[in-house]
């Protein structure tokens, strides 16, 4: 393999993060608290530069590197750009939160950079071995971040559950990879696809079993039913900014590989994985929305909500046409923006020594900070699919894809349970605006926190009023 200057240029987002995180580990290990706080600023700059580099590569042609194991395409560059921005937001939202609870901001920054590096590698992976290594690099820092609040028994319990379920998912993936390698003698997705095309239908059983195990592991990362058991407890136990990160960046990376694995690597098994996706999508929408209705803890409600939203993404993939693939990508992009904003708002409302996580904690939020209440209103409207927010167009795109694919029954099911989901989103709005606050102390924000949450909240309104730009990007990237 010949390594050229272009190779390093194409991998500039990864190189920046790798270099900075190596430097930060040395600095944090031998520095005092003030320099550890400075590490957050350095990490934020690194994520910003990585996002800029990924944005620069969005208009370049496809690049295949490392003997076909790593891909750089306009789609991967866009998803890397989005991932870096999400992780940058998670880092900045959690800066004061982490410090107020006597956790180490330097460790927080380092773990975020390592996890982001794994996400970027997962987005570009075109080999099952690169995929597995990237997935572990993504996951291991998240396990540690969930347990960062060392005095919290709930956080430790959530981290242990997350780790055990993650290990189980890794076992599924490794077993599936071993079956695919045994059947094809290759770990490259393109070579596996070629082998699949030349294999008789009657001899595809091992392909199907291998694909099912890998998909099960990916479904765990996306939090799709019936592989969702970890999500409510982990979202509940994790510190608020960590929950925001888990609900956003990893889903973008897992979705990117999921799309490549099923559509590029195993398109010949479309009829087999079609039935699997139907089960997972319907279960996710039904269980997620129904169980979320009875939740009084907002973090657990958002966890079940995320399960339902991922069910909508899978419904779009079921259409098995360009309209469905575009709708799935549009839905993922808009969902992670909404999810980051919702958890970030809980982070900003939280005060030292207490978590803002229940409906009671949001009572009278309009009295304490009207701007925060307005941002939460926009985010809840968008998650519920109320126009003119972007969530309406995301759901409409999925329904349109299902109707074009003659899956009207699934479209009806999606609409019915979207109505069920609207109830618990509107309940949050009622609590903020029509119930009196038990604590009337105003919530004061720094200028950067106000700017971040404003961008996050207003983005869902802007993309709802002007969705054409994002839709055209999705059309350009996935056909």
C-alpha cells in the first residue's frame, strides 16, 4: 500500500483528534485543576477544526484507502462534520456541569475525543475488522463517562449495565463477523457482496445468520427494540451531558455503517433482512411510545422516545428505494439535533447537587427562564412532529417513502403511534407553561450557553420552515 500526502489530507479530521488527545493525556496527567479546565478549550478547538476539515472534503470525489478498508465519500464527510459538531456541543454543554459536580473536566474532554475518533472511523469503515475496532473505540470511553460521577450509585449501576450489554452486543458482532469470514474468506464489505452475488440462494444460510448477528449488535448501538433494554437505565443514570452525547453522536456513526452494511454489503439478502427490519421497527415504535406515556422522569421518557424514533428510521429503510434512504438519513440528522437540544436543556436547568430530570423539575420553567422554556417547546414540538418544525417533515418523509413502497399498513401504524407519542411531548410543554414552579429562583446562563441552546432550538424551526437545503443534501449523498 502506497501512503501519499492525499492519504493524510483525507484523514485530517482523524489525525487532528488523535494528535490532540495524545497531547491532552500528557498534559492532564501532570497538570493542576486549572490546566485540566483548559483541556476542555483545547478539545473544543480540535473538534471545531475536525468539523471544518470534514466540511472541506464534502465536495471531493470518493476515495478508497488502506486496500479498500476505509472510505472517504461526500456522505462520510458530511456525517463526520455532523458528528464533530454534536460532540463539540456535548463538550461545551457539559463543561460547567462536570466542574460543579467535582468531576475532572480534563478526563471528560479526553474521553469525548477518543469516542469521537471511534465514531469517525466507524463512519468510514468498509471492513468488518475496522468496524469492530472503531465500535469498541467508540463504546469504551462512553462506559467510563457514564460512571464519571463516582459518588453516585445510580451512575455506577448504569455504567455496569451499559458495559455488560455492550459486551453482549460485541459478542454477537464477533460471532457474526466470524461466520461471514468463514463463508467468504474476506472481511471487506465489497468482496463479501461479490461473493454473495455468486452464491446460490440455497447456500446463503450462513450469510443470513452472520448478517443477523451483526445487525443485532448494531441495533443495540441504535437502541432499537428488542435490543433496547439498556437505554432507559443508562440515560437515567448517566450525567445529563453524557446522556446527550449517547443519544446523538453514536447513533449517527452506527446508522452510517448500518446503511453501508445492509445496502452495499448485503443487498442480495434484501428479502431476508426486510422481515427482520419490520419486526424491529414496529416493536420500537409501539414499545417506545406506549411505555414513554407513563414516565414521569424526563430522561427515561426521552430514552423510550429515542427507541420510537429509531423505529421510524428503520421504517424508512424498509421502503428499499432512494426515497426511503433519503428519508432515513433526513430523520437521523434531525433527530440527533433534537435529542442533543433536549438533554442539553436539562443540563442547563440542573444546579449543583441536583439533577433536573423529572417533570416536577420543569414546573414553571417559563417563569424562571422564558427563553429556555421556548427552546424546549420548539424541541418537544419537533419530536412530536408538529409543523412548522423539522420533525414534521422528517415523519412526513418516512410516511411518503412507505406509501411509495405500497406499505400503507405500516404507514397507518406509524401515524397512530406518532399521535400517542405527541401526548407525552405536550405534557412537558403543559408542565413548563401551566404549572407553578416550586423554586422561583431565575435560571441564569452564560452567554455561550445561551448561544448554544438558542442555535440548537432555533435550528429545528429553521429547518422546518426551510427544509429544502437539508433534503437536497440527503438526496445528493444517498441518491
